[in-house]
C-alpha cells in the first residue's frame, strides 16, 4: 500500500519546488515448492519531502531535505528452524545551494 500527498509548484519559473509526505508498506510472503519452508518480509517507511527546490536551467537540486523512517523485518522458517531479523533506520538527505547533498544514516540493525 502506498499513500501520499505532494505539491509541485513553480513549474513556469526557473525554480521548481516539491514538498509533501507519504507512506509505503509491503508484506510479501513466499512458500517453497520444493521443501517445507516459508519466507516473509515486511517493509514500511514514512517519507517527508521539505521544500526540495530544483533550478531548471542548472538541472540540479539547490535546497530542501528528505527524511525517511524505514522499518524492515524478515522471517524464514524451514523444518522447525525459524530465523528473524529486523532493521530500523532514519535517513536524512539535504540539498545545498551549490548543488551538493548531505546524506545521514542513523540506524540500528538487530536480531530480536
């Protein structure tokens, strides 16, 4: 499932701005056709796009930021053995006026 609300402004000017937020959830599951086994995944994220500005003439982003809150889980079961793993991370991406970008990853990878 995916949901979001975004705005795109300034299409008739040199500076186009994108902003909004959204969510995404995916829960695939598969079972082996050749032996007893099941694998399940879960991916969930929330995104916030804050004042991302692109200068059309330069073809580059010049302002704004993106924040993602990502949560993922994996489970595998076969012949009485089960393994589980989780992954949570905050991702921040910022854009500078000179066309540079800064990426910050701050998360924990763990096994319950």
